[in-house]
């Protein structure tokens, strides 16, 4: 290469170097609230085994099974291996490449002197080394993007664990609440069967009218009709829970501890701690970092690149001679490649990367805001359902006392048996409402666990 031509190329390279490839990290414009709307929430670090606070051995075992066998969890973890391999592949661009080849040729020719065929074998060996000098950090930015994507996928796997654990806990608690509804319904059915038998005897002896008998029969049939419906809901819940556990649909063993399940008291917290607890926020943050690095690589691709190469080769008519002799031919060189005619495509790629970075930024902000919403929703739900449960428990006590009084008045002839039926109906409704309200309260707490990225310790 002539010195003047080399000087020209170097000058172009220096001029291109005046263009900055640095990318300023994206700055979210989020305003972190000073407190939750309810002014409560867990302040301790995230507890990854939060479901154990329910003190149910069956639930603990089922969550452990789901975290080992659930398809969504396994897929998310396998993606970590995929992204880890991508990091390894990107790291390779930071080091020289070395290629070796060995070939042999068997040829038949004709002797000019004798005219007879002549056979010959020629062995060839070569060694080629190449190194892409990462002047502007294209390869390094690509590696950074791959590493950030890996961290994002690890956070996504943690989010999958959290989601599956929450779904198992919600499904298990709902299954216990359905068991409790079935118990209340069967208990009410027994009482109404006894009431119907009494009404029939009184009607047969002429002590009561046929209207009271028909009313009692109607209430008995209405209660009996609820049993298969609840049993069907239980079967559906068992099937759904089985799928979460990575097994075929079927019965699910469980404890009879719905009455002992009690929501925890919430200590105070600052909303900013949420940013370090939720895996989906960490995932969105790492995706933003990866987008920044990809944008830097796209910008750097507009600048000239420097590639160094070295080659050596040897050939001999015998394999031993090929291995013994040093390289007979060698060359060392370098090339500077500057994009000229394809700059439009490269500029378009920069614009694409810029847009993707902006999308990652907006997605991060959306994820954080949605996290604040979910926590506030769960805190408010816990407070409202607790108020509702308190009132319904009071109503249940009143309904029980009302039924006792109605039964006494009816036995003493002071009121119609229809008053007893009405009191039974009110008590059954109150009891089922209590079960549903408590289930809603427990599910709201599980939602809070999920919204906060885990549980907490009351200490």
C-alpha cells in the first residue's frame, strides 16, 4: 500500500472518530409517590417463601412442586440457558479467531518424456488468524446488550416463579373456601331436612297448614340444589390446581384449616422500596439497559472498522514433510473498512435502535406505574374486605340468634313456622357471605404478596 493512500485512510478514520458513539443512559421521568394511599405496606426485604406464613403443609408442598414442575417456570428457566449462550457467542467477538485447514490432492498427469501416466499427491496446510479491532466499542456494546438481556431473563424467571406461587396459593385457598361453603351447605341441608320432617308430621296431624309444608319443601330443595354446583366448582378448582403443579387433573389432598387462615398485619413502608422487590421492574430496567447498549452498537457501526489478519501456508508431497517444515508462505495485513454506499441502511438501523430504546423506556415507566397501582389496589382491597368481613360476622351472630328466637316462638305457638324458614334462609346467606368475604380477603393478601414481589416479616 502506498504511503499517501495509507495516510488518506488514516485521516478519514480520525475524522470519523470525531463523531461520538456514546449513548446517554435513558432517564425515566417517574415521580415516586411519598407514601401509599393507605399509608401501610411491608417495609422489610422481600421474603421469597411468603406462602409459608399460612402455616399449611399441603400448600407448602404444592408450591414447591409447582416451582419444580410447572411448564411456565421450566420454559422461563430454559430461556436463561438460551440467553447465557447468546452472551458466550457475543463474548467471542472480543477475541481473535483462528482457523486451520489441512487438505490433500491426488492428481494424474502424463509424462512429457515417456508419455506414461504419472500419479502424484500434494498435501497443503494453512493457518489463518483474524482480529476485529473494536475501536468504537461495537463488539463491547453488543456484549453489554447480551448481558443485560440475560439479567432481564433471570428477572423474568423470578417473575414466573412469583406468578406460579401466587396462583397456587390463590387456587389452594379458594379450594378450602369451597370446602367450607360445601360444609355450610350440607349442615344447612341437614337442618332443613329435619325442619321438613317436622313440618310434614305437623301437617299430617293437622297442627300446621299445607302452605308451611310446601315452603319447607321448597327451601329443602333449593339448598339441596346448591350441593352439586359447589361440588362441580371444587372439581374444577382441583383440576386447575393440578395443572399448576405440572400433573394431570385429579383430586388434590388438602387440610381442613380454612377457619384458621388469618391475614397478616401490615407494617409501614416507603413506595420506593418496591423498585427493588418486583422482578418485572428489574426485568424492564435490564431491557432498557440492553436497548441503550444496542443503540450504542448501532451508532458505532457507522464508523470505519479495523481488521487485522495473518495467514500462513505450507505444502509438500509427503505428509511428514508437511508437518516438519515451517510455514513456507505467510502474510500479515490489516484493512480499514468505512461504510459508504450502505450508510442509509446503517442510519435506518440507528433509528430503529433509538425507537426501541424509547419503547423500552416507556415500557419501564408503565411497569413501575402499574406496580404502584397493583399495590394500592391490594392494600385498599384488604382494608375494605376486612371491614366487610367484620360486618358479616356480626350479621351471622345476629342471624343465629334470630333463628333461635324464631324456633322458640314457633314451638310455643307465638309465630308461624314461616318465620323459622325465613330465619334459616337469612343465616345460610350470612354464613356463605362470611366464607366468600374471608376468601376475598385472603386472595387480596396473596395479590399484595405478588404486587410487592414477595412477602414480608412482621418483625
